[in-house]
C-alpha cells in the first residue's frame, strides 16, 4: 500500500540535527549513542525506511522561526537569520533532487506521473527489496516567519514551495500558534492574499483558535491540516475541536493524523513511557474525523516523525516510518473497505493536491 505522509521535518533533522537521511535510521541511531537530549539515538526516518514503507510522497518542511523567543537551531533572533536558515533547508532539498534521490513535485502533471510510477513499481515488486523510483517531496513551510515580507512569497514559490502554515509554537510574525491566544498579526492578511495569488495552499496546523478562524475567513483557497489530532479525544489546544475539523471538511480539505504520544493521549508528558500508546489510538482519531465527515474522504496520515523527538515520543508499536504500514492493517481490521483504506493511506492527499493544482 502506497503512503503519502503530509508532514516530515526532514531538512531540520538533516541540517540542524546533522543526520544523514540517505542512511538507515538504524545506522544513524548507532552513530548517535552518545548524543544527549530528546530524540538522540531514537530517530525513525531514513530514506531506506521510507522506501521500504512505500512512503512514495511526503510534505517536506522548511522551518525556522523568529518569534522573539530564541531557541537553538529553531527560533532565531532576527527574521533575516530565519530566512537564511530556511533558504538553506530548501537548498538541501534541491541538492537531493539534483543527485537523483528525490523529486520535488510542483504541479498536477508531475504528481500524477510520480504516483503512477510508484504504483507500477509497487505492483511489480511487492514484497521485494528492489530500488523504487525517487521519493516525492512537496515543499511546505511550517511557520511563515522566514518570509521576510508578504510580497517576497513569490521567491519561495519559484523555489518550489506549494503549501504554507503561517504559525508554529508561540506568537509568530504572521499568526499566533500553539500555546498562545494571538490571532493574525498586521502582516497576516497580506500574507494570505499573496498565498491566494500564487496558489499556495493554507495549512491551518498549529494555528491558535483565534488565528484559525481569522485565517479561514480571510483566505478562500484550499485549506488543510497537515498534522493534527482531535481535541474531543485529547483536550489540548494543539488539537482541533469538532467545529474546526468540520470547517476544514466543509472546504473539502484533509486532516493528517499524528502518531505522537502527547497528541494521542490526554496527559502524556515527555519522559512518560510510550507503552500505553499504540497505533490503535491513531485509528481512533481517524475514526473521529470520519464520523464527523460521514465518510473516509477527509483524513490521512501526517506523521511528524522525528519532529523534535524520536521513537520514544511515538506509539510504542512504531519503530521506524516503515511501520506506518501497520495503520492500513488496523483500519482493515476495524472494517474499513479496501478503497477507504487506500484513500486514508494516500488517496485523499493525492486528490487534494490535484485539486489545488488544477485551478
């Protein structure tokens, strides 16, 4: 079963984390045995595991904040620094494409050709360890802080950016994010207008409640949530409530469900064991979105693997990204039809991308 994963912080891990993603996650773990801090020697993503897990396409991020609250390797003292870091992350993806490891997908024709090539390969080599086509990457930006001013968004589009989430954690330059109650800033409306002009779709993930509704009212283009879960099942501001989920569904958007422990289970904290959290909890959040939608059309996978933590922060039955395949089996065991399983694993995101690029 092919997978489209709608959120992977690959360049952040490769550059700020100094991980060689061309190597297996197991090799990187071995090299990091003495690495302190969250996620050290616990990585889950390498290109070999992505290929083995049939992750044919992902939304690959650039991420550099400048909120006024500096954090090493993530949040920078000035927008110019954030711009430089994000540009370097984008250049990393361009280098991978030049070397033939990935394809940066920029339009519907490229998307269709890429997924068709993977489907042919998967049908011909099911269960075999042969080399598939290059991995497909759709460029997305998490936190718009690195965009120096709204009119500069065209530069990012020219570099391949097709999706953008204005917020991350805290008070961003364009919108309030997780852990705050700020809405859009003075720069926010102009950014949304420029996104609409260039055709960059809006990722509402991480928006504060205020920023969510303000952005939705000002932006009439395609919207999605690349990696978020259901507040009804986990009452935390980072997750979306039923009204927010319904609003995305009403705009024909898709929501990517995350296997992170703290996003799946109420009260889970860093340092807690992950043994009480499983991929069955992911399916519960998928079920909830499907119940609201009345169909399987509006939910997918947005793993956020290695987004600041490692396997210790994810469901215990997920060792590497290849284990996302287990979600399909769990869905089938819950009575989802094969067509619905395929839609959740890849089809919904493929349809969404085609829709935003065909207009």
